[in-house]
C-alpha cells in the first residue's frame, strides 16, 4: 500500500466572523492555529486506486463548498470524487465558513477551499510505500450526554442552568470509542507518517463569549501528538449529536487544556495497544440519496411569524444555544424549502477489519451506535460533518421528546431510518469487495 500526508495552515490573518455561536462581532485575535490535513491511501500509483480523508479545524462547511473541493482535487490528482471524504472537526471557535449563525466569511472560505485542494494534491504527490495498524480504545471523560430529563419530563440541555436536584438523569448514553489508525513507512517501521484518530464530541469548550480563534480541544490534542510522534496527526469527529463537553464547568482555556490533554493521553494509550503494522488493500464505495426535508407545521409557522413580528427579525447573541428569535427565522426559511429533498452523500473507506463512513450531519449518538452494531466490520468509525452539512439528525423518539436539536433540525423524522439503511448497504458493499479481493485478514 501507499500513503501520503499533508498539512496546511489556514489561520485567518484578519478579524473574522466566527462559527458555532451567536456572537456580536468579529474575532479579536488568535489563541492557536488552524490547519487543513489530508491523508491519501492507495493500492497503486494509479489515482483511480486511491482514497482521501481530509479534515480542517473548522465548524461547518455546506455541500456546495465540499463538492467544489472534491471536484478540484479530483481534477488535479485524478482521484475520483466518490473516493474522497472532506470533513471539519466542528470547532466552535473557528471562522464562519457557512453563515449558519454569523455572517459567512466568503473570501476566507475561498482560501480554505484552495488550501483543501492543495493539501490533497500535496498528500497525493507524497505517496510512498507504507504499512498500517489500527485499533480502538476509549475516552469517556470528555463527552457527556447533553440531553437531560427534568423531574417534570421536559428536556434540559447540559449547558442550561437548572437546579441539579431536579435533574433525573440523561436520556441516553455516550459513545466513548476512540479509533486510531497509524501509518508508518514500509522501509522503516519506526518512522510514523500519519496518525488518524476518531472520537465523538463537541469542540465548544469556549462559549460564544470567546473571541479568540482556536481549534479547541481536538487541535490541542493534534498538536501535542504531532510533537510526540513527529508525524501529521488528524482528528475526525464521530456521531456527536447528543454528546457535549460539560456545559457548566471549565468553559475556559484551562478547561480546554484539561480535555485536550485527556484526549491526547487516550490516543497515546491506544497507540500502545496497536498490533504490528501490515500492508492492507484499501477499498471504498459511495452513495448519494435524498433525505426528506422537515415540514414546518401551520402552528410552528404561525408561532414563528408572531415572534418575528415582535423582534423585527433581529437575532440576539447567546453564549450557548439559540433563542426563539433564531428558531422563528429558521422556521420561515425551512418552510420555503420544505418540498426540496436534501442530497445526502456518504463515502465508506475500509482496510482490513476497519471502516470509516462519512455522514454530512450531526448524527445522534444513538444512530451512530446502531450503524456500528450493524456493521460487518470489527471496527467501524463514523466521520460526521463530512461532504456537506444538514444540521442534526435526531431519532424519532427524541423528536417526540423535544429539545434544542429537535427544534432546529432541517430533516424529517424519517432521516434516521434512511441513513441506517444506506450506511448498512455501503458497509456491506465495501466489506464484500475486500473479501472478494482476498485481502481480508
């Protein structure tokens, strides 16, 4: 097998609107740098035989942007678009590349697109004989199940101040799995070329009151591990739709250091558990299919119109979450496009007994756990917020229960079942390809 890795700095050079929270003004400085990282794996020198996993220290990128990245990278390298995963880490302290909660930084976003393309091209040109090793560990201290049940049955988000004695407990459980892939040089097993690690969580240690650019805790972990191993280290997020940091504790730089180092410690521990490196054949498959859009009810639309009448359509900044003013504007926007299906793209990349499968959403952890449980692979890792972004995909049960993501979702309740079916089909397809080629260990 062949592997190539590249890394490019995408730290903004001027104040920018930030993503992830409703803020009042642009950034005020840089706390730590942002990067795009790209990993290319191939079975031969033929670009048609290669796959790409790339990720940037950003919050959100919509499908037109990731489509442009994949198209231009394919034109430069010859690697098929269908064999590329372009993701973001989901830091809530990066520049606005979507305009989701704050105005989009168009010029900066164009630079990011170009940097993604360059990183993928550089990684492809750096292909060299390599070996790989992968396994799973655990990190269960960073992420919390953020949907909490109050004593009257309603949902409380874990960042909302609420009497602790009135909290019965979380509505579900977290997924603490930590997947690690280590790539080494074929002629020198001690030379680490790249490390890819996957863990589900919300990189929003810093609230909307922070105005310093930061890759949040995954960036700290990446940077520390790069110094330790002398290699490019890439984080990809998992099914984190119901997982979050402790919303009422350590919302500062000291807290970021604590959770970032906890993640790096867990990765190092997992690396110590890796089996001997070996050569693998890489396989992939892709699917694009429609997800039905959410239908805004007459009652929701009437409520939204009343709120907009009262607010004049203005949206107030918040340190965490969104208010009725934001939801009202969202409902009006969704009502106008509710008959348009959302084109959902998924890519599955696998080697040996491990598979990485992308989703363009913040997938509820319960759905991610089902995908893993149904997978024919021993190790299955979900790469969320990849190849586009359509917001949250809750379970139908959660939609009935209500809550923050349920209120702000863009998809119909049928999305869970469709994604489960499509994911299973992709995983089985790639699993069969690997076994047919006779390379399944």
